[in-house]
């Protein structure tokens, strides 16, 4: 159903935060999913394929600016379009 010919390729590192240098708006025009160790993760904030990690919120904890605290989870990262 999805025509992958016009979809932009995934970068090595991507973040959902618009303030990050790794943010790419063209990719977020489409529905993006992340697999970590063959398990689909829905709460991913940032990933790096070459280093093999994702960043996810650490519960309900917030930093002093009101942003969620992140924890790094390591494994095999596979981004995909849904």
C-alpha cells in the first residue's frame, strides 16, 4: 500500500524534539515506527542506528524545565514507515 519510492531515507540519528539538531520535519510527515530488538516501541524520543540506542522517557520524572527525563536503552534499532 505504501509507495516507498517517494519516502525520505532514515538518517543515522533522529529526534522528535524540534529544538534538536537531529530533528528532520520531512520524515515526520509520515507515520514512523521504531523496533528495538524486534519489539515495536511507541515512546521513543530519539534514536541512533550506528550506536544502537534509543531514548525513552523515564517514567513521570521531569527536569527543572518541565521536560521528561530520558533513559537510554541499547539494542538493535530498526526504523520503519507504518
